């Protein structure tokens, strides 16, 4: 067997050629046919006693194809690994170099594979490189809003007699005709709930304030919610496509008024939030709220910095040449649901992702960053705990958590994704040390503004 590799002129693609001759596979085919013979059941012969000539005639070609393909797979990927070829995707049959193969007549074979190679990227990071790190300023107003949110979320509802703007009103909603009576075939909803405070139309909103249980209020939902299709469709329980046809007046007969009573800042409230005795007074509670906000927006800052760092590195690397033709063929082969037209639309984003991956790999190699099994398991643990917290689930026992981790890491694609996440986590602090990171404290509104909005604001000032 002979294996060779030739780099193309573009330096980012090449051809691997594997020559397999009869001597390479003959013994393997012989053993395969002997195994077939031992298991063969054929009329006129005892099991295992079918003449080898017959077995050869019936199964010889199939056995040869199977053994040649096995040899091909084993040696192709071994060659790539042993020779340190940085192949992107997987090798695919060469369109130009591959000659026709006929398993019926040929005994010696030549297989040619096109490969896309990872391009060389040179990135130098110095203190002259500057990147902002936006940090949200946690002020008293933000703390107060968060405290208010907690008081509302942990509040209780009491029964009222006269409606106020922020009350929840439960009753019957009925579409009416021009005479003010129930519209024939119109919308009728029993036990619906609404709150005036969410209405954008102030005139319609005011109609409910002061209304009493048993009374009927006539209003226009389309005007109340300023034509917002989603809100109107939810209230009237109709499809959004039908909202423009639902501009009639409605009557709302109030059956029940529920008024929120906010929670009070006391020990019972603190214990509900943080556990018994963890917080002793209002000052400690507000400090904890401030810490929680700092942590929350700290993660947002890290996420944003990660995005800014990605753009910085992509710009720093400049134009990078890829074997686009080979990569496109590989992507179309691996995703049967994607056609060439769809791929062309997505290809620029795919190339950005590949370019960034090459950059990360290069920097990880440059800074000698390693990924151990323990790193990947720790990353998986954190991912699981975060997901469970998002669904309001408590942390599992250590044994159960380890089982979840082991199950997740059975999938190669998950291991690959987590490995990439570990590398990125290790890479970010190293890059921060190499460049100049300028911390900028901004308001929460400015933090979430789009770049073009910031530019406009700076121009006006």
C-alpha cells in the first residue's frame, strides 16, 4: 500500500492518494470468506462444508469491496493523524484526480481524496491593541426597581370592590352591536382576565377606573391596545390574522376584582428569598440585591466582551483564504436537507465561524492551552446546573449530577462543543493580559444600545 499527499497551489487544499494492491487485501478477504463458509447454510452441503470455490464465486466480490473499504478508512485517517495534517471537515472523493474504479475487473485500486486544510494565520497581540469592557453601573435606582420587583412577585392578592388601574379584573367579555346589545354570532368569553394598566389607549383605560363588581364597562379593545395584534388576539382568543376585523366595541361585566398587596420588608420576606436567618435587616437585603445585580450584569458584560473580542480577532486576522470549493462540497454531502442555493446564502456566516475557530486553535497552540477531561466535565456540570436553575429546579445530588455528565459526554458532538467552550474560557483571560482592556462604566440603557445608536449620540454631543 502506498499513501501520498500533494498540496495544491492555493496552499489550503490538497489531495491524498491511496494505492491499494491485491497483496494488501488478499489475506483479509481469505479470512472473511472462511468466516462466511463456516456459517453458510446451503442445500446439499453440511453447515461449514460448502466448497470454498462456491463461496468465492458467491461472496468473493462483496468480501473484496468490504475489505478494501476497511483498509481505505483505517489508513486514510491514520495518515492524516500521523502526519499532522490540519484537515477541515473530512476528506471527500476528488473530482479531478479520481479515476474510474471497477470492482468487477480491477485488482489494484487508486483512491484520491480532496482535503481542505486549515489556513495559516499570524496574529500578534500587544498592549497597543485596545478593547473596551463595558460594565453596567449599579445605581440606587436599579436596586430600588429590583426591590420593587421582589415585593410584587412575593405579594398576595386581595378582593376589591371598586376597580383601580393596576387591579386584575375577572369577568365576561362580549362583543356588542351598534345598539349596545350582544352581537349575534359575536365573540363571548366567560371568565376572562384583564388589567387596565396594560392598555396603551388612555381613554379606554380610564373607563375601567372606578368600575364596580356587577357593572358593565363598554370599551374598544382595538383602541385600548393601539392595534397590537398579539395583545388583542390573546384577549379575544382569536388568530392574529383576524385582529384587523375585530374593531367592534365590547362590554366587560366585572365579576371579581383582585388587588395586589405587595410583600413587606420584614424577616419573613428575607427568609423566603434567601433562607432562614441569611439576611437580618433591610440594609443587608439591599446589599444582597446590589450584589445579585452586579453578578447578573457582570455575566452580561462578559458575554458582550466575548462578542467584541470575536470581532476584534476576526479583524486582526484580516483576509483568510479557505478551500471554499472543497468545504462547500463537504457541507452539501453531510447535510442532505441543504441545497446549493441555501448553502450560498449561509456560507459567509459559516466562513466567519470557521475563521474564528482557526484563530482560536492558533492562539490556543501559541499559548499552549490544554484541555483535560476534568475541564470538560466541570464545564458540563456548570452547563447542567445552569439549565436546571433556568427551569427553577434545585441542584441534584452529586451522584445524579455525575450521571447526567457521563450521559452528555457520550455524544462526540457534545464533547466537541464543550471542549471548544473550555478553550474559549481559558483563552479570554490570556488575551486580556496581552492587550489593553479599557473598562468603561455605563448606564444600563447605554449598555444595551446598538453601536449605531451610540455613534449618533456621540455625534450629537
